[in-house]
């Protein structure tokens, strides 16, 4: 993360700004602040373990979200993403 977003938007979330790069985020909204920021902004679907969000923090850059609470779930999510 670099900072909060420099301009206030109509949407309250996501509020964090990251480096200008595509991201791979691991964890859950309870353990990863960037996943939490997307979840409270309504960008993440509850039932999916692998999701792509478009321009959540910096325009033109995507985030691959692997949502898992433990190593076994993370491996399953990664294998699903690799398909």
C-alpha cells in the first residue's frame, strides 16, 4: 500500500491506493486489509474463492484474489486459478 486514495470518490470503498501493478492477494477479508477493503466496497462475491477485480486500487491494474483461511484452502484456490 502507498496511501489512501488521493481523491474522494462517490463510492466510499476501496479506499487504499497501492503501487501501479497487478496484484495477487492471499488470505481472507479478516486477515488481509486489501481484501477487506474490496469486500466492504461490494467488489468480492461471498461464495467464490478465486476472483479477479478490475482496477480496485489503481486504474488499469487488476487484482487476483485467492481467498482462503489455511494452506489447504489456498492450494485449492491456486489450483482453481491455474485452470
